[in-house]
């Protein structure tokens, strides 16, 4: 009856732990800013769905593939969304909580150790934080738990049959660790150390079970072979491993000073100062921020004291081996690079509690007084452990959900203004098209905004500093940008009132500035500019007769142009806007605007088509700003503009629908204003 009661209490405890873990991992899951590394993982999942099957992908300096295959299924279920990108991490993290119960219970033959290990996994910051980011590192401790169980069970199982079963399962998962994260490739070192240890401390049992470990090793090699063969054939993909080699080379060259500093920082991460990157931590927050840190150190001493028992020695090997990657790479300590030590760290921390509980419940006391005192002491210990668990959980929940998620450091490092723009689009009742302006274009930045957008009735275009895009059949536009990457001042002055944004992002950067701005470009403003542009004349070279038919330049129509500051003087900037209608999606191209003197010599020029062309649709109108730097010495007289376009890859000029041998056009003349 007692055993059944305890078994029922264990079930209740595990249910409570799993529910608490799930709350901490999914609450405000979408509130954490979506950032570049995550969307790179999502892009890999989408490639898998398109049939690109590989063990490793070159995205984001190289990515092992195991995490991405379940994520591909998530994209099937949830579509191309942030939820699909991030939910798999919650699932991996929840599996890890459950596995830590199995790990503690099986290794130490104690349901109490299993419950405590699962509870600490649920409550501690480090294993919980990776549920909030869609990164592959979360999968390493999950696959390593069965692999570690296979080592001890292979040596200690009650029968050869069970030992072989454990060895087979463990070997498969040991091979899978290589596909999780770069530091997972260090798992074979744990196997080697464990076998050397067994050779010293359990030689007879090791020789008895040699077939088990041969099967374990063979399966580990066989399962991981696909990855290593692939990387041998594609060494240019595997850039991350080079970072560790650089650190190792410094050590081999005798740079012990750097190693000493890295060792000090790494060992201090447990109770002094932890991960400094805001993406994964409140910068500097150690692994343990309370008395649980002392339990960890006591647990290490207990493992050393009981080193002859394989389950204790194994935790030391796991922690030692999985600390090496953060020692050999820059800016230690790192939660991601050392994440493989979590099984050893978590179970070692609860072992002192198990040791004390065993003393109170199993020791033969010398007299009745001690025996009577043991029960209330055990009850007190249980209450203290529960209170400690609640304390760890509360600190993690508060720090994570209130402090960390809302901190400017997180906002800045994740470039959260992209996701913030998507939130604005999703919440705003307007369906007016939106143009997001970037300071530089790289594909992930567009995806960082595009993936969180849920509405399909808002046309979104992307530009880089010197252009706007008005989607088809729209004359009004919302313009969004961050203040550190604002459009060119001449564009702002022409189209928006910088003092009256229609939306200011609620979150601030580390300097306290709210950096996201959204402005409205009224329909009438656009129409007035376009009317002036269409009234301007276009000529064939050496002709004074304007072209009356629409001018086609490759896949675009030149609608017109307007000079913003015709009174510019020498040494100043001359600004011109050109207007282009899209007939079909253009290639990677640029327009050119040349200013020629009376002799036809080039005086100033601007080349650019500052639009992300991938999303342009027929009927879109592109407004391109051309900035001409006038020389300080500019002779008086009549100057001529010429314009055209070319592909960036071949530098070949785009064809025109009018007869111009050089594939260029002339615009109106301009005369500089004489200096006063």
C-alpha cells in the first residue's frame, strides 16, 4: 500500500512539474522577438519540405539537420509562421523535462532523484530559455540522455539481454547527437572516458559486456557517418568547427594566458557570472542564482566521493567534456556551446538532497529518539526542497517573462523592430500598403518581418534608403523604418512630415529611444508628385522633340521625373526623383542618371534601384531618388541629364522600346544657380 501511495505521489508530482514546465515554456512564447538565427532555421525546414534532404545545411555558418526535420512537420501543420518556427523548441524542451525523470530514476534507481531532476529542469533558467527561441541547440541534451543511459545500463544491467538492448538504443542516440549541434560531436569523448574509467574501475564487468559496447560504438559511428562523410565532401560548409580549432591552435602554440582567462570565465558561470549575450540570458546571470548553486558544488563532491559507481562518475565526464567547446571559442561562457552538460549538471545538483534523504529514511538509528526525530526531519527536508523549487521557478519565471523579454538589450540584439512592424500590421485596422525601409538588404531581414505577418490583405514592399514603392492601384502608403536606418532626408522631406508619425513602436533601445516609426504618405501628396513627374519631357539623344509614347526600359516604364532642388549650387547635392511602373518583375538591376556638361563629359552620376525586386508586382510604381554630388567647381552653362538601366550581373544595358543605339535617354537640361 505504501509503495502504491508513493507511486501515485510520483505521478502527481510529475504531472505538476510538466504543467509548470509547459506554462513557463509557452507563456508569452510569441512575445519574444523573432530574430535572424531562428528564421534561418525556418528557412532550412522549408527547404526540407521542397525536397532538399541533407544531414547539414550551410545556412547561418552551418547547421546540423536533426532539429529541422521535426520543424518541417511544424511548418506543414502551422504554415510559414513564427509559431511553426518556434513551437518545436517547446516540444524538445518538454521532452527533455520528461527524460530527466527517466535519467535520474534509471541511473540512481530512485524515483525521488527522477522527480527532483525533472523539477529542476522545469524550473531552471538555462533549460527553459531555449524553449523560447527556435534554435537547434535545444535538441542536444534530449538526444544525449538516452545515449548516457545506454552507457551505464550497458555496464550494470541485470542481464546480458537488457544490457544489449540498452547498448543498441544508446548507440543510436549517441550517433544522433552529432546531428544536433556542433558541440554534440564531442560526445564520443564521453564514451572514450567512460570506457577508460570502466577499464580501471570495472574491468571484469567491461570484459563481460564487451559486445554491448562494441555494438554501442559501431552504431554510433554508423548513425553519424552520413554527417561526417557529407562534411568531408563539403568542408566549406562547416565553419563553426573552425572556431574551436582556432582556440585549440592557440593552446598548442603555448597561449596559456587566453586559456586561463577562458577557464576562469567558464568555471564562474555556475554561480558568479554567466552568458553575456542577451539573446539567451539576462546578461551575466549565472546558472544558479540561489542556494541551489551550493547543492551543485556539493553534488560534484559527491560524484567525486562515489567515483567508483558508474552513474556518479559519468556526470563528471559529461560536465567536463561539454565544457570544452566554450573554453575553445570566443567570449566564454556560452549557454549554447555548453548546453550538452545539462543532464550531468541537473542530476548532480539534486544528488545531495537524495543523499540526505537516504540518511533520514534508511539509516539504522542507535536509539528510538533518533528514529523519532528522523521522520519530522525528513518532512522538513521535503518542505525545504519544495520551497526551494518554487523559489527557483518563481525567479526564473519573473526574470524571463518580465525582465528579460522586455529589456532593451533583447530588443536591440534581436532587431525586434522587424517583428514590431509585423505586430503593428496585424493589429492595425488599415489595409493601406506598407513600405519597410532598410539600411541594407539581406534576405533574412525581409523574412524577419514577412514571417510574423498574419494578414494577407496588406501589400508590403521593401526598399533600401533611396526609394519608395507604391503597390498597384494604391496612391497612399504607410512608410515604416527604424530611426537609425531612415530613408534619405530628401525623400523624407518630399513625402512625409517627420514630426507627425502615425505610429511609434512601444519598445526602446538601450539608449531609451523608441526607434520604430510609421508614417502616412497621403494619396494627394503622391498624385501631386506624380503629376509633376509626368509633365517632364523625355528625349532621344541629340533630339529636341519629346517622346510622346510610353517609354519602356526593360521590364519597367519610365513615367517621369522631377528635380527636387533645381537651385542647387556647386559643391552641393542635386536631387532627382524618377518614377517607374513595373510591367513584370525586374532582374537584379540598377538605373543610372548621368549629369553631362556642354562637352558631353560626365560631371556627376548616381546608379541604383534601391528596391527589393523579389516582391515587385506588375502595376507597382517605384519612386527612386538619385543623389548627384556636384563638384565644387562647376562652370556656368547648360547641363544635360541622361538616364537608362542595366543588369548588375552582366552590366548590360536594358533595351528600350525607342531607337537609341546606346540604350539611354535624355532628360531636360539644367543650369546651376550662380553662387552669390
